[in-house]
């Protein structure tokens, strides 16, 4: 099974990385593909560029064969829609290989606003990772989709190529990229919230307002 886990990763942190390892274990796969997405221009001013986010991700997964970076959405440039990305992957993998995309409950709650969302279950399974906070609104489109397609075990995802939804409730580290960016901008250290190699590169590049000599 091919598993993709998308996000802005601005910057990648231990919450993302720990979840990716949990996914390998719980889904019974050898690797998870981290897929950084394009950031809309209105967010670009405070964050890192696509090339910088990619560099930070590569440093974060160095030496960990289970975590693989897939830079297809950044290479394509411009807005990328999940349905298009899944179609490309489906062409590469062929019709039989199970394909799963991971989303947090918050993203899944707004799923029906994604472009061509009705096409997505035909292309991939969805793994919904429970985040603290409000769950799905009862009787909303995502809640109905979940009720129709929910499976009880990861094994069920390996049996067919697409169309099933699995909910997972892995331990959640209380770390967010927003919190890390704010901390750095305020001159405080984000150490131990993200890999040291990532933090040192952030300082080197002066990202998020970091100053190469400070923020320890
Ligand atoms: P931001 O604070 O900039 O919104 P973020 O830390 O939430 O960023 P994203 O890159 O937006 O990170 O998230 C990518 C994916 O990682 C999403 O599916 C999100 O639900 C998940 N995620 C975010 N934070 C954590 C965490 N602490 N543990 C596990 N998964 C997380």
C-alpha cells in the first residue's frame, strides 16, 4: 500500500514525524510519503519558500528509510489539487495497488469543499487521524461519507485499491508549525519541538525571523 501524508510543513516538526512513524506501524507499511503542498501566496510572506521547506523536510527524514519526501506538488508549482495528485499517483501505481491519503479530522471536516472531492474515494482510501478539538458535525457530508465507507481495521485497506475510510487515534504531540514560527519570531528557542538539524538550518537561513547568532 502506498501512503501519502500531505501538509505545508512550514516547518516540519516532531508532531508530523512521530505521526508518520505511527502510521507505518499501525497501517503495516514500510514507508510513508510526506507530500509538501504549495502554499497560497498570501501565506508566503512569513513562511519559508517551497525549496526551503523541502530542504528542511529532507534534513528531517535523513537516515530514516520509512519516511520519504515526495516533492511532486512543489515541482508542479502553483496550486495543486488533491484529486489531481491522486490521479497522477494512480497512473504511476496502476489500478490494483492500494493508495491511502492521511488527513486530520479538521481537514476531513472541510473535505466537501475540496475540488472534485466526490472523485477522491474512487482514487484512494482515506485515513482520518483524530485531532483534539471538535469532531465532525453529525449528518454533515463528511460524517455521512465516513459512515458509508468506514472500516474497522488497517487490514481492510490492503484488500482493495481505494474507497475505504479508516479512523485512527494515535497519540498527539501538542506541537504546531504556527507555534514554532511564533516562538522563533519572538526570539525564543523551539528546540526539541523539531529535529536539531532542521532548527540549525532555520537559523542558518534566517527563516521565520531567526537570527543565526541568537534564538538558543
Ligand atoms: P500550521 O500550524 O502552519 O497550520 P501544522 O503544524 O498544523 O501547521 P501542517 O503542515 O499544516 O502542520 O499539517 C500537516 C498535517 O499534519 C495535517 O494533516 C495536520 O493535521 C498534521 N499535524 C499537524 N500538527 C500535528 C501534530 N502535532 N501531530 C500530528 N499531526 C499533526
